[in-house]
C-alpha cells in the first residue's frame, strides 16, 4: 500500500498519543477487585445471552457469569473440557457453545431450562454425539448464522457446522475451505452475515463468503506474508464489510465487489476485534493500542482509547455493547465497563497509567476558566495545587508553574478580562498571562516569556498583592458587557477594572478575616462573603468608573447577614447574583436571599434533595437557566424558582470524583456543558448527551435455598438480580411474599432476602415470592419476578405427627380410665362392707336411745316455738312503728314541699293582687270623674270614661282569675286520695312547676338568682299522667338542681353564673324531661345511692333524704317510667325523667294549674 495512505494515519496516531490521558468513566472487574473479583486476569471475550446475563471467558479459569450482583464461576467440574476458553455464543435454541484449546462443549439444555439459581451443565458429548476436539485458540472462530447453525473454524478440517433443531436433535456437517485445490485452509475468523451466509478470513490473507453452499472470494492478495491474515470481520447494519488484518490495517468494503478502502494502519497485532455501537460507531480493538472509534459514515477516526485513558491494558481482545448500551471491554488485566452514556463525560486527571505525561499537574481543581475565542490556544484552563494548566482541543496540556514566573503554584482563581488577559490568583499573590506584549499593564513586573503550544505568551506579577482565595469575573447585576475582576483574599479585596487595580480592606469596613466570594447586584451594591463573619454589603452602590474614590473613603461596607443578625451561619462559601436575588453557598446548604429584607426565600440542603449540605461552588447554565451546585457528594441541578433538585450526578454516573474542591470549581459554558473540578481531577459533563436508561430491568432469581434447622426452624433465602448493568448501585428492588405478606416492601438496593420460621401446619404450605425492580432512571421491570415454593412443616407439626399424638393420648386416656375404674370399684366395695357393719352396730344403740331422744326433741321444739312466737310479736310491733314513722316522714316531706309551694304561691299571688288593687283605685277615680261629667252633661267625656271603666273591670277580672288559678293549683298539689291519670299538657306542667320551684328558692334565699333555660318540644302534645305526683317530682328535682347551683355559687363567687336547663322531647314510645345544671355534680362514689330513702348530702336538719326517693317511686312504680342521673362531661349533673305514652286516654283533659 502506498505511503500516501499511511502519512495522515501516522499524523492522527501522534494526535491520539497526546490525547491519551483523557480518562474514560470506566468500572473495572479484575482478579483484585474487592467485590465480584474475576478468577484470573486475562479475559478474551464478553458476551450477553438472551436472558440478559453477562459472560466472561476467563483464560486459564473457565467462564464467569455476572448478573450485576454476583459472579458465578464455571470450570471443569461443570463440564468444560479445558480452562483455556476463548469464545462463547448462543444458538437459536438457547444452547450455549464454548470453545477452548481442547475443543468444543455445549450446554446440556437450553439456558431457559436453568432457572432459579440452577447451575448450567456443559458437555462435549451431546446426546451421544462427540463434539470437535480441534483446538480453538482465536477469538472469532465461532459464529451463529441466521438459521441458528453454529459454525466452527478449524486449522486443518475446514469449517464444522452444528445445528440443534427445535426437537433437540443435533446435525453435523463439514464445509471445505479449499481454494484451487489448495487443501483446507486454516480459518482465522468467522462472522455471520445478515443475508444468511458466513464470512471467513482464511489463511493467506483471503476474505471469503460461504453462501447457500457455495464458497466465493471477496478479497485476496495471494501473498505469503504472515501478517496479512484477516483476524476479525464485521458486517455493519448498512451491509458494509469491515476486516481487520494482522498487520494493523482495517479494510472497508462498501459491498462485496468494490475495492476496499484502507481506514487505518495501526500497530500489528495477532489480537484484533471489530464491533459497533447502537449509533453505528465502529469499535476496532487490538492487542497493542487499545480501542479506536471510527465514524461508520465518513470512516474518519473519532478518538482512541488505551491504557493511558483508563483501560486496564492496551491489549484488548474484544468489545461488546449490551442491551442497555453499556460497552464491555475484555483485556489482558480484566474487564472494563463503559456506561451507555459515557459520551456525556470527559475526565482529566493527574494520573499516569502508562508512563505518559498526565494532563494535570495535580488532581485538586481549585478553579476553572473557559476562555473566550481569540489568541488563546486553550480549550480551558484549570487552577490546581501544582500550578495553572492550559488544555487544548486535543487533550494536550501545558503547565504554568512557579518555574515559569508564577508567584506561587497553588492557584485559587482564574479569570479573563475583556482584552484577553488570563488573571491567575495564587496563595502568594496575583499574576496574569497575555499573548501579546502590548497587553502588559504599566504596573506589571517580573515579566517572563513562555511558549504555550507554539504560541508566545508573557507572564507578569502584581507588586505586593496578598494571598488570594478566588477570582470573580463579574459586573453590575447580570450585565456582562463591561466586566470587572474581583479577587477576594486574606483581609483584602482587589479589583481589576479598565487596566487599573484597586484595593478594599478593613479601612473600608471589611472584616480582618478571609474574604471568600464577591457579587454585584442590579443596583450596583457589592456583596462580600467571608469565612467567619457572615455577609457584607457596600452601603452605597459602587460605580466602577469611580473605584478610586471609594478606596479613599472610610467604612463603605457593613455587615448585613450573620449569626448576630439572625442568619443560620457566618461561613459563606460562594455568592452569585441571578434573576434579581442573591444565592449564597454555605456549609449547611444553599440559600436564596431577598436583597432588600435579607429574608431567606429558599434553603436547599440534604432534606430538599442535595447530595450533601456543603454548597461550595455553583454556576448558572445559560441553556436551561438552572443552577449546577457542587458538593462533596456529587453535582446537583437545581431549579432556581422553587429550589427543586432536578438531578444528581455522581462518580457512579461518570464523574471523575464526587467531591467538589474549591469556590471556582464549577463553571458552565455557552453550550451548557458543566466543568466540575474535584479532588481527583476535572470532569466535563454534557447533560444533553446524558439520556435516561430506557431499558426495563429483566429480573432473575439467582439463588434459592430452603433449609430446615436442627432447632425445628425453617429458613428460606433468595438472591436475585435485575440484570441491569448501567448503574448497579442505584437499581431499587421491592418484594413481597404472597401467603405471608400482601404489601410491597419499601424500595431498597438489597439483593438478598431471608425468611425464617414460615408457618406450615399438617401439610406443606405454598408461598409465592414476587420481586419488582426499577433502574437508575426510574424505569420499572415489565413484570415482577415470581417464584412459587412450598415449605414443609417441621416434624412435630406434620399430619402424621398429629395422628400419633392422637393415638398416644387416646391410648393413655383409655388405660388410665380402666385403672381408675378398677381402683374406684374396689374402694367402694370395701367402703360398703365397712359401712354395713357400722350400721348394724349402730342400730341397736339407736333403738335404745330413740325414746329418750324423742322426748328431748319434743321439749326442745316446744321451747323453740315459744321463743319464735315472742320474736314475731316484737318484729310486728317494730314494723308497725317503722311504718308509722315512714308515713310521718313522707307526710313531713309533703308538708315541706307544700310549704315551699305555698311560699312560691304567695309570691305568685302577690302580683295579681297588686294589679287588682291598682285597677280598683283607678276605677274609683274614674267614677268621680264620671259624676263630674254627668253634672256637666258632657256626653263625649262620659262615653270615654265608661270605656276606661269597662277596661279596668276586665283587668280586675283577669288578674282575679289568675290568682284563683294559682290557689287551685296549690290545692290540686296538696289534695290527697287515690291518684287519677288524666291528660295533661306536659310543657304547661313543666312551665308552672319550674316557676314555683324557682320562686320558692328565691323566697327562701333572698338575692339568689339563676338562669333558667327551657327547650320545650312544641310537638310534645298531651300525655296521661297523675299531674299532682309529676308536679311533686318536678318540684323535688328542679329544687335539687337549684340547691346544687346555689351551693356552688357560695364557694365560687361572682365569676360563676348558676344555670338550670329544662328540656322536653318526644321519643317513639315515651317522653323525656331532662333537667341539667352546671353545679358541682354528684360524686361517683355516692351516685348509686342518690335515690335511696333517707340518703341526703345536705347538712343535718336541712333535708329528710326522701325527696328524690319519693320522686323515683312516683316515676318508676306510679308511672312505669324511669328516673336516672348522669354526670355531665364538663360540670354539673343531669336528671332524666322518662314517662311512657299510654294508649287509653280518658275523656277529660286537664291543664296544669
């Protein structure tokens, strides 16, 4: 091939070598891994079967199957012929084929038959047919065509083809690789085509195709060179054919009849491989230079990855993209996994993997600068603890250190002014770098010339500048047109503006402490965050064009937000003015502050979704407007409106490290890419390329163990995996065991479940385990994993054990019963004989004493009768005296009640009598006036006076009748005789007797007042009762309530208002009168005795104790009703009188009088 092809390739190679230090976000599996370690380090292939398991062919150790949670090793004990395995593939029926130096083996059954943790068994003898013993020592000597046939390339026997049909029968045939009678040529590589054929790389640099039983050449040079064999073949989705030669050349055939295009002339290698990603990108790998990515459409080299970029080795045997898009790399050293979204991350570190110069002098990134286009040859700058570093578009870097003229190697701040100067703030002072000598300022000193990627540059220092902690390229508010650069440091705040430098310090009101961050709001006020003094603000807006005048003034800054002023912290890490508010990063979270009131509008911390509380550095994306916040546990995207954490990016996703390092470590460029400086290097994250993992997890039960312990316990252990590999740590599982628990468990990343003592009685009991999973993007599995199993009862709970228990206890009971019966019969017989003898002996004695005993008995009986007769007479006398006393007490109670009634009646009758007297006097005066009018003959006056006399007469008659009614009511109450049931208006009866009781108490206790509330049911109607007796009850019960509130009033004073509430209501078969008060209530210990005769709580002499007892008898015995007492919840007591509604009503209806 002409050198004109190789020259640009060599140039490209030199570029790749420079860019090799960019690290991939890889996860490694090695023999030294603490978790899921490989059995040995050399892996020749990675393969994913249709169930989703990942297989590693581990040379010298056999096979390893990985499920995302654990590694399962297969060796000769599982049927492998040899541990030096090379390749693995699955045919259409699901059988797994494995090649090695000792030939071929296949799984005894399809993989789907090995469920729920069962180990796969391999065999070289499939159903009596011995598989090939031909040594296979290359990676691409197995292929499965579209019909499911397995093609095996050999060195001398051509191609052997195996086919297991749906019935499980194996068919074998051999295909010759002879060309022009050359004999069978050795097969170096095989690859099935999409058309149903198979491509083969044959000895001597021949590329051939087997299709429909015919062998045809695609390419041949007919040379005896040893390094022209095609060791890897690949057909892309567009039908293009890619072939990798042993000498490092990659051929591309647009179709089988075109002249090939040579894509690459890399280092020669016996180990080669070609595959593609889902987006069509071609991955070419070999044993000398790692992986090369090629654009399928343009055939241009995209980039190259080797050990210097994070691979375990440059010797790459095979690459494979799984169903989620993750790329697996089999190498000498182990396996590396590249997440599906790896293109969203670029990582730069200070690590040297293969002796190459690292990209960064130190991994601790203090500051990041994304320069504007112009003379600057740098894609970005980073400030580290080992100097400032310029990194170009090819990944090459140039360190600027103290040896080049910096005042110190510890760089904390980087900024670019409008003229393109790069300002470098260090812990020993301030420097700047320019790419034109004309840009050197007047006060520059210690000017040094340096070369940066072949471009002349000059470094200079600023005289007597203090140590700086950061640099802020800011302007008024969010106007970026006329920027200024502020350098906060120890006790000083430097400002660079329009080629001049100004300084603010304690004389201007700033505290004598470490100043950390600066921001300017829309009004021009300057805000300064400090280490331990909170937040300061200029007292007046700062005009940048008058900075010199402010530095000469005294105290233009004052403290506005600190612990003393109500702030939650004094430690300010970072300030940012955005959308009219001030954002402050602290050790306890990110704060959104109102600049006028200093009120906290939002406090975003771990409780609100941040990965950690310390918001050290953050920046705004010009694309989304969201904040990107760096913490020591990862990067978070925050909505500035509501403070919601939208996403979290960590090392697990692809960052070089989680811990953000300093205040200028987070920047966002115009394209929305986030530059994240950490303690381990720099990551550039592109959110637009970080798409969610949309592949649902496919669950597998990897282990089931049911055991029965010696202490009669059962134990069931399950292990399961989601077969999702993109972000294993963030896969969440929920489980439930149907038959034991119906609700799902909380999401967790635990992949092991253990149950002990599952209930089972008599017979085995069935349970069903269900597991559901969701991946790191929240995509759920399409259906739960289900596994049904049974648990045997422990031996002493088996059905036969209960049968034995029953037989044993039944037999034991029968035996005991028979023994006890015999003992009882014998004892009774002996007792009977003894008793018979005693009776005979006693008979004679009894007969001799009978007469005497009878005489004594008669005398005793006579004496007893005489005594009993005397006692009866005494009891009769006492009973009569007691009955007489009771009648006297009852009469006394009635008379007392009558007395109280009379007192009330006297008060009631006084009012109508006063009215009668008044109207009588008026009538007398009117008579005199009438006589005068008659003498005068004034007919009109006579008529008027006669009308008034008639009115007065009616009033006298009305009040006279009222007095009569009151008297008759008292007589009605006082009359004796047999009670008569009559129809009464119960509401009217309640009204009258309540008023009588109340007036009686007021006359008895002058000055006593109580509020009487009445709630009388208007639909109550008339009921059949003995009015006199019910009136007596109302007087007693209402009087009792009035006594209760009166007593409480004496103890509580004026703050207490006595209240008695009387309510009537109609029920279905009875009516109720409810009398409630707010008195002291009735103690629970005497509540049951309140209706007993002679029981009273009043002092001696103030009551007979018969009022409530009589009332109880009247209601319960006289009316078949009920009288009950209930203590109120808050205070007081309630009496409830229930009277039945009688069916037979008498003809006469009576009103209460």
